[in-house]
């Protein structure tokens, strides 16, 4: 994998040493438990002013009046930024030059295209004055009727879904296979709009110094943010310095620079002072992306023994009126179940909403709950146990492509998960299990899956004469544990103890670490680190093995092993030399290496690469009130090499709780008349609280994947939500006999008697 | 018109002039006293990120007006570790990985210290979950949080009494 090294000239060395795989506690833990970790909004440069956005209270129309005078007259208010009074941009915010560029609302005109769209920014000497000034703007609108929801308008087939995927893919002849099938099942599932709601609202502290811009803002993609801002402001990317050492959660909402973050920079430019702009919670329900609603129809053909012959997964979704993001919900059906004929198709409508975007497992989460529900229905139609049904249709190769899997330990996930859960004691019939208090008990399951992706990244490694090392890459820690896991990889790559390894990340002046998304950050940044370490160790080894004064002289092709700050001859470990001695003899203070990572097209061509898992859920339902509680979840996941089990478990738990939330808690409720979200706050937009999550178990199933990347890492950030949501929903059916096909499942859905 | 108040924050007396009666205790701490450890997640009492102890009791500081806390004794996350030693609740949060992004963590820890002082949970995980349910965690570190609170509570009880507030540097 390390193209920079040729084995014939440079001795190889062994890595995957003593740091990878250790359940270390978070290296940033002390900062985070003492309040010393600095998030964007915690910054306070000298002379800083406060900016507060005014956002639209209508979903469609025009702003016809703003009382700028009243706001400006308010004590403490310094300026009011409006479409008529703002710094010029170098680029139209509605221009789009690549698929990762999304249109932004930067006060370019008086149009309102969704509720909570920014319409002005008030800058003041105190947060209170800015807030009061924004309220004084008292906007008046010319309002047009809002187009709302999945039936807002005529639908169409998008040119592409997700990022550049085809809207429709077919293998085999689904219609013919359905016509011939012994049993057919058709079910329509609806999923609601959901909002990321990271606990940290989007925030920015921006300061200009001439043509140089310095900003603190949470970012899951520093280099992309730098490029985007450079384009908007017409300055060189290297003139933009972004600090994002800690994100207070991202979940996809901080992957791309959002409009409000750019407004903070514009405000700073307008007033010529540093400015802090922090979103109010309700302002996060519009301009920073969300998961769009879907209506998915599953059509399955199968025989009496439960063998699938046809699978059609159709998904309808919603995008904004002015940009294209189409949730690829049906594509989950490409990989999981071995139907000989598979069709996935998408259609979409446009509505007056902020553009939806990537939200933790975009497509996979929405698609999974529908697919797993339909599979559960089919299993019951055959009188089969849902696990037996899934095993009957186990995909030995990727169904849509026919490619072999690079690795797939799903059978083991099913087996160990089922055993830990006690699945074999489940009744096939629903509404047959009760606990000692008379609650209905239901057990359900779902299969988890997420693609093993890789992006591009770079890293720089340094070994110093004092025996320490540095690894640099602009990686992002949004809670997944990059500060720890990547440092572990770095230490092993350098052949150093962790406490001799300085790991630098989180700022835009470091090598590009790619984007923290697609569950690919550890693999991507990790491989760049791994290769940078290999490069610098190889350079060091070349110094030693070519020097007759070194005990390693002439190690040649036998190679050396880098361990604990020393190089050892592979064929005679007693012959070794410390890094510092090698550098000292060469008269060098330090030595540098570089590494990069990228997906390997030939591997992608040959293999289907995915992480897998199985989730088993228990719910209890009050038979009189219909109240549901998810009482127990067991997940078993196979996701390649685990770098830090403590942090990986937290990722699995987090994903599983998002699954519970998908099935039972969260949704944005849209007012059909106004196009406004009725529950744009954390009291009414329900996410699980501690009491909603009694018992979780996540098993890490051994999996060695020689193909995904040299480290064998797949990714764990998103897979937990897939499978879990369906498992909980299926458990609700098993408890009650009521099949609810829209989410979240509420007690009102369960107060009807079991369907006949 | 300005308003003068004085309060004790983490043991230090602070005299504050406020130019605006609407300043919340949270914004006073964050924007005027530069104690940014306490976080703002919603600004309306719905998330618990801003939890601090006022006269030993946990409150949402975003819902409290600074002006109405003249004379109060405030403890924030910055005042929990003493003499370079982490508080047992802080140690337990690290040990049980009761945090991911860490943004809710200061609030969780202050809430946990408050909860332990309230002495109502009896080491029962269900009561801990209930008592910690005013503090949202979108990363969903709840399993670790519950374990950490139970663990810290036990250690504090063993160390003598439920005075969770302090741990001797010895
Ligand atoms: S910020 Fe105070 S409760 Fe959310
Ligand atoms: S640790 Fe991220 S919100 Fe709790």
C-alpha cells in the first residue's frame, strides 16, 4: 500500500504495534471534564463584537421591510447587515461548481425560500444588545403559500442521488420475478424529517486582518471549508486559518460550511472587528441541513420456504426548491439480501425547506428501517423466525454487483448477538410475551450495514533527535475519538510510545485529512498517518543500514523493525539502534516523512466493501396506554480492525441510541399551512434522554480485512443506527401485533387492537 | 442604567456591573467572566448543558437572571477539580467514557455532583438515569454517564459521606 517505499531499496519495518487495539481513555478527556476544551464559541478575541441573526418566520415569499433604523438606534448596536448593506462577495452564493458545493443564503436578495432562513444580522457590543436589536427589525413579508412535504408538488426522478449515484439500478428482471413469485408483499413506510441537533450550535468567531482571515468554527472538513471560503471571499486558501480542535458534535451538519458561518465572517468584514456569531437552537432548523422525509415502498417476492426472488425498493424524498440533495434511501437494498432480482429507484419533490444534507447514515438509516420492517413482515408471512429468514437470504456475494465481499463476518454477528440476547426463546407469534408487571414484551431484530469508504488525506511525520516524534494531519474530532485513535495509529507508525508522540490535528494549516464523514475518517486519516510513519522510518532506516558505524549496517533486504524508539534488525533483534543515535551520527536534528491515503480503484473494482452487524431489541409496551420503552438492545458488529475498543463501543452505543430515537422519538413536525416547523427546539423535538436508554450491549466481532486498506479499518460511526431502528420497530410489532409503518411510533399508533 | 451585583464564583468573589438587566447567569459566566466551560445548548432550559451549582443546588444557568443571584455562591465546571486533582465524578467520566464530543459534559458533571449531593438515588441505576435526564447528550454517551455516576457515588461514599463537592488534595 505504501507506494513511496520500494522494498528492494528500503528495509521494511513492522507496525501494528503496542498502541493500536488498546482501550485507552480519551487523550482529550481531562480537557473535556474540566471545561478547558475550547469550542468555537468559547473564543473571545480582543475587541470582539456579537452578531445575532434575524431569521425568516415565513417559508416562502419576500422580505418587504426591516426596521433597520429601530435596530440601529438601540444602545449597543453597531451595525445591521442586510441585502442592501453587506460586504461584496467574490462568488455568487447560488453558484455551484461541484457536487459538494451547496447553495447558501448570504443575504443575496430579499427572497425567502424556507423558514428560519437568515434575513439580516445585527452586530452589537453585547450579546443582549444584538439580540434585542434583531428583535427590533420586525420584518414584514409578502408571503406566498408554502409547498410542504412529500406531496408538495409533482415528482420527478433525480439525475443523481446522494453524491452522484444513479437514481435507479436494476439487476435481473424484478417485474417478471415478482409476477412469478409464490408470495408477494408490498409495504409502504414513511420516515419523517429529522434534524442533527448537535449539542453545540453552529458557531463562528471570525477576525480579518487585511486579506487574512482567522476563524474558530466547528468543521468536519477543514480543507474543504478553506477552499469554499476562499472562493466566496476571493482570497487564497492559505490566507484562511481555521481552528476546530473540538466539535460539539457534528453528525454531518458541520461537514460543509453553512450559510450562518459565512455570515459571521461577512459581519466581521463589515464592521472591521472580530465577530462572534452563534446560532440559536431554533435557527438550526433550516440553514444547516437535515435528514429529509421519505416514503418508501418495498415489494418483495418469495417462496414458501422464505427464499427471496425479487426485491424492489422505491424511495420518494424531498429536496429544497433551489438545490439538489436527494436522500439515497433505497440503496441499502443493494447489499444485504440475496434476491436474484433487485431494483432500487428514487423519486423526489421540491418543497420550501432548507436544503437537506448528510445526516448520520444518510440513506442507510432511512432505508434500513423500511427494509428491515419489510423483511420482518415477509418472515412472518412465511411463519419463519426473522433470523432464520435473514440467514436463508444471506448474501454470499454483493447482490447488486455480484462482487465478493472483501470480508463479511455477518453470520458471526447474527450468531453471537442472538446468543447474547437470548433470541432463541422468542415466540414467532406477536403479542404473546409479557413481563411480571403485565407489560407486553416484544423482541425484534435488524441487520446493520454501512459501506467501508476511503477518501483522500495527507500526513506529515517527524522524528527528532531527542527520540520523540510528531505526526500532523488536519483531522477532526467531533466526539468519535480522533485525538486518541489517530494518535495510537501515529505512535505505532512511528514506532514510538504514545507519550513520545506528539499528535497535531484540528487546524487548517496542517496537511489535509479529508472529511470526517462517511465513517471513513479513521481509515482515511489513519492510512495517511500510517504511510507518513512508514516513510519517515524508512528514511531513518536508510541512514542506519547504509552506515557502517551502525549495528544495523547491511540489514538490507532482511529489513528492520521499528519499536519503542529503536530500529532492530529483523533477522537479529539483539542488533538495534535508537532513533536519536542514528540522527545524531548523521548530524540531523530531525527527519521528515510524508504519507497520503486514497481509495484504491482496483480494490474497489474487485470487492464489495462493507461493515456489517446484527441488532436485537426488546421493547415493553403498556397494554393500556400504549407507552413504549426500549428496554434492552444487543448489537454485534464486524467492522474490521478496531483501533480503540473503548471509543468504538461508544460509537456503537451512540448509533444504537440514534436507532431507538429514529423508531420511537424524533421527528420535525411541519405545519402544513405555514411551512414552519412546529417543534424547532429541544423540548418538543424529542431525542432520547438517559432514562430512555436502560440497557445496551455492543459486541465487537473479530474481522480481518486484507483489502479495505493496509490497516484493515472499516469504520464504526454510522453503522449503529442501521439495523437498530428496524430492530426496535419490529420489536414493537412483536409486542403488540400492530405493524406501524411510519416513524416515530407513538402511543396513539398502538391504542388500536391488534390488526385482524 | 447599570446594576451592581456581587457573587462568589468557584470561591472567588466577583463584583459585576451589568449594563443590561436581561443578562442571564449563563451569559454572565461565558461572555463577561470568561468562564466558558459552562455551555449553551439551547438557552431555554431544555438541554442542561448550562448546569451549574447555585448554593449547592443544580440549576440551568440559562434560565437564571444574573441580577437575581446577587450574593449567590456559584460553582462551575472550572471549580470542580482542586489542587490539580480531578473530582471523582470527573475521573469516573473519563474511565467510563461518559463523553464523546464533550459539549454536554460540563453540564452532565455538574448535574451528577448535584444529584449525588441530593442523596436520592440509593445506587439504583434507574434513579440515576431519571435524575440525569435533564441533561441531553446527542452523542448518546448515556450508558457511560450512568456507570460513571454510580461509580463516583460509591467512591465518594467510601471516602466518607456524600460531600461530593470536594475531594481532599491529599
Ligand atoms: S442552555 Fe440552558 S438548558 Fe440548554
Ligand atoms: S458528549 Fe456530545 S453531546 Fe454529550
